[in-house]
């Protein structure tokens, strides 16, 4: 059980760090604009060596930002619950800590999937046609890797929960 929780905690830490880095950095998309290279993230866009805040309130950016932040918060609370799962105190008899941590990581996975799906869909249908020479960049790819890491953290914690449930003596009927 503890080896699954340890693996889950490792995946959770890596996934959460990647989520925060992907959300905060400005390299979700790279393109050429007027002969010079440019890149943009969720918060800023950069032309040459100068970056500008994205002051326009565009719905898909706001949705992507919100879901990435929600994903980071779920992953962080999953880490806290996952660390508490190592404690052998029976404070929550009806609420299993490994199960709760697994649910938080699956919620984080769901939110980052929504964020990346929205960003991908709008980028491919709208921005991809607007810019001729463009590509997704490393911040966007980190988001996909973070999705995998939070998903595997959830899997590890659900396996730990199942192992714990199988070892628990059943109550007499």
C-alpha cells in the first residue's frame, strides 16, 4: 500500500509542478508575425524580446486559465490528502484518505483536460488559420505531461485504497 502511495505522491509532485509551470509560462504557442518570432501564453504574449500583458478578455483564454488554476488547486489538495494518508490515525473512519487523494487527482486530470481541449480546439480552428507558420510550444506540452502525471497519481492512490480495503478485516454480520 505504501509503495503505491509513494509512487502516487511522486507523480503528484511532478504533475503539480508541471501544472504550475505550464500555467505561468508564456510558451503555449509560437508563431512568426511580420517576419519576427513571437510566442504567447495564457497571460502574456511576446514579440521579439518584449512581452505584453493580454488585456483582452477572450472567453477561451479565461476558461483555459480557470481550468488550469482549478487543476493546480485540486492537485495541491490531493498532495496534502496524500501526505495525510501516510498517517495511521483513524480520525476519518468513513473517509479514506488514499481514496480522497485519488479523487482529487482525477479531478485535477479532468480540469487540465478541459483546459487543454479548449485551448487546442480554439487554436486549431481560429488561430491556426490566422498565423501561417505556428506550432504549439513547450508550456502546452508540459500541460499534457502534467495531465498524465496527475492521472497516474490518481491510479496509484486508487490502487493503494484497494489494497487497504482488501487487507481490512470485514465486520461480522
